[in-house]
């Protein structure tokens, strides 16, 4: 039998629904979404935050191009993924960190965290967070000092974690904490001293001030000490809104993450018993907003199922609160996401989606 006018059809596995979205468009949109936080960093920390970010991006792009050239693979630096990695790595650094820190961190993130596994789409964990973890393990002093805020009245950059006006007594230990710690570091140390019974009379007052309206405003807008890209929750939320509007991220991971941190911090994060913790303080301080919207939602290292993404977010929130409350390091966002990245294959396996058109067989 002769068959004519037959067109060839490429038969592939599901899904078969496609949108006009590619890696390049997604990655460069993420870069645009990160710009408000970078502008906020410049306003609070000055040009050094821009310089550190540029170094991270250049090192990441250069490392990716070099590895692909040496391994005779197509050079794909124009897709923007290396730019995103460099920016996120820099955003997790103190503004006064040495210049070589973002360079070493970005090179490690690209070579060990990404290219060694085969490049974009094959990395098991977020490369920027892996680079940060490497820097924390190798140079903890450079990674935990250099917090700066810019005093608008004088234009002088000063290391500070909380306004000196919060001091109500003459406790020298707390004076040193306030002028040298990030908000989370301050909260952890003061809370630990209160629980241990070794704090001065002003410690309880200062801990309660962390949830005051004035201080929450500082946390929200970014007038605090911290890493380059995490200090301004307002700027990060603005950028996240772009990604949500473009449907590049959806609500399950960030809402599950932030909601879990809010509830558990309220339940066990206070000094007056259960359900006395400062909720807004824990939401807006540290890298929670940055991590929940820009790193935990990484398409490669997060679950593909809807139920799995919600479990992933809740797991990140649980680990973050555990580390913040009882860990030796006051911030738990980076490590919680890395741990849940490793658990992603198991989560996907335990939360399979029903095949399209599937019907449960009725018992007869």
C-alpha cells in the first residue's frame, strides 16, 4: 500500500506543553530581578558593594568560559546562568570582605559546584550556596566580619548591627555586641546569655527591641548590617515580584519556607516561653527573603512536583530555625537549602505526579 503526504513527527516523552521560555530569558530576568537589591546595597554600603558584585560575576563568567574551552564544550556564558551565580555569591558576602573572596568563591562555585557535574541542569546543589559554604569553611573570619551600614547623616561607613540608641544600661558586653554584630548574631548571643542567666539588665530590653516597629522598619528597608544582597527586604520582594509575575517561580517553596520560619520562630524563638518569638524580625533579618525567592526556587535543584516543592520549602524553614536557634552560626539559610537540595531526588521519588488521564481502577 502506498502512503503519500506523510509528515514526520518527533515522538518524545511527556510533558508536551511548551511555552516560549528558554534558559537565557529566565536567567537574564533573574539578573534584572536582582538589580533592586544591588541598588539598595549601593545606597547603604557604597561603591564597594558594586565592586564586590562585579568581581564575583566576572570570575564566574570567566571560570565557566575557561572550563568549557578546556573541555571543548560549547561556550554558553551568554545564557546568563554564570552571571546569576556570581551575583548570588556576591550577595552572600559582607560588603567589606577582601576583594579576592568573591573571586575564589565564584571560581569554586562554577568549577566544583556546576561544571564538574556536566554544566547547567546537572548540578545537584545550588552552585552559589556551595561556593559560600566553601568560603565559610575556608575563611570564616573574612566571612563573618566586615558588616557595614552607611550613616545617612554623616556619610561615614561604620560597623554596626543595632543602633546605639537601643542601649538602656551600661552593659559593656552588649555595647560590643551592638557595634559589631549582624542582627541575627546579636539576637542569638543576647538570647543565649539571657537563657544562661549571664546577661546584664539591659539584655532583655534589647532583645524586645528587635521586634519594635522602628527596628522592623530598618530591617525591611535595609538600614542594618549584613551581607550585600540580603539587607533590604523591600528591594528583594520587589525583584521577587518580577519573577512571580513572569511565572518563573511559584508560591509553594517561598511560602512554605517563610511560613515555617515565621511559625517556628514565634513558637520557640523568644525569651518569655513558647509563642513569644519576634516573627517579623526573623522574616526580614538575615538571608531568608533572598534564599526563599532566589535560591531555594532554583529550577535545577528543587523538586519538580507541587507537593514536593511545598515539602522542600517546609524542610528549608525547619532546618533554618534549628540552626538559628541552636547552631553555632546564627544564619541557617544557606545550609538548609543545600541540605534540602541533596534531598530533592528523594522528595521527587516520594511525591510522584499522577499521569495525565490517570483513573483509579474501581473495585468490582
